[in-house]
């Protein structure tokens, strides 16, 4: 399988995960917390990188650059998912207070302050509202972020065609 199709698959996976997130929000009525929004941006970033790589069909150096960008975007998303999982593991008396919605924050604060507030997380972020096979939503996003990071690592460290020819 060529790297172009691997990047295309990662793009489709990110698009599907975002579709599930919007379904949960708009159909099931599950309002995303600030950390959920940031995880969506992680998948948007990884999806955009993958889509551009799919369109570009890069050679060895480009494949490594796109792979590195995948590692960065998915790594940031994994960090946010880890923060939310940590909040969900706290005892009830240590959970931070619930905060205002992201929409409100965007109306009253500069975007950098919104980002800082979102990264801290709120009581909303600590609430587990859905589980599948024992994992909450940030647990599943962490699994998918790790998968994207692994793809990025393969793209970065996979030997090029010339190295394969030398080994034959």
C-alpha cells in the first residue's frame, strides 16, 4: 500500500470520528466540553494533514514531513485526551467547578484566554456521559490519536525506495 493511500485512510478515519462527534452533539444532545472541542481540533488537524498528503502524494522527504505533522497534531490531541481522562479519574471532591460554555467564552474572551481556560478543563470535562467497551469518549479518542501517531511514526521512519533496493 502506498503512503498516499495510507494518508487517505487516516483522513477518512478522522472525518468519520468528527462525524460521530457531531452526531453525538446534534442528534444525541451530548454537549461537548472545552476539552472535547480541543480534541476535535486535533482530529481536524490530523485530517487536514492527511488530506493534503493524500492530494500531494509525496516522495520520501514529503512523506516524512507529513508524518511528522501527523505526530504533532495527534500528539497534541492525545495530550488533551489525557488531561480529560485525568479529570475523569479524580475523586468527586477534587473535580474543578463547572465553567461557562465554549460559545460564551468565545464571545467574552480573547481566543488565547479561551484556549488557556479550555486546557484547564472544567467539571463538565470530568463527567463521563457515555461508555463503550469500558472506555469513555476521551478514552476512545486517545486510542485513535495513538493509532494516528503510530501511522505518523511509520511514515517518518519507513525506509525509502532506494534503501529497499540496496537491501535486495
